[in-house]
C-alpha cells in the first residue's frame, strides 16, 4: 500500500451464491430508475447503452465462469424481491412489483 487510508463499509456485506450477485448487478443495470421528466432521447440512449452493457456483462461472466444462464435466471425473482426493501424510489418499487408478478 502507498500509505493512504482506506475505509471499507462492511455493514451489509454478505457471502452467498455468486449467481445471486450477478442477478443483482443485472437488475440494477437493466432497471435502474430514470426520472419520468427525463428527455425521451436521453432516456432511450441510456436504456440502449445499459441494455448492451448488461448483455456484455452477462455474456462475459458466463464465458469466464462457465456458469449457465439458467443458474443466474433462478436468482432474478428473489433478488428483485429483496430490492424492494433497499430504499429505492416508489416508482422503481412499483416497476419491480410488476416484474415480480409477471415472473410468478
């Protein structure tokens, strides 16, 4: 180390199945809240970029770890449900609830 102080916040750190972590990352990348008053062109650009980035992330992870898409997909529903209590904006909660109902 170069002598700089580093602070890590481990308060909510957990250990578990890495597919759950990948599912959470995908949900955050794919469905992060965009304000309704955002310009349509800006919103479309952001949605297009994050969709491509999420696809690249997932494909890279699967290629590097030899994990199946199905193994990650199994975690999407429980991770979406867990996100509901993470202090996300109400419109985001409603969006996730619709996604959860659809998956059920």
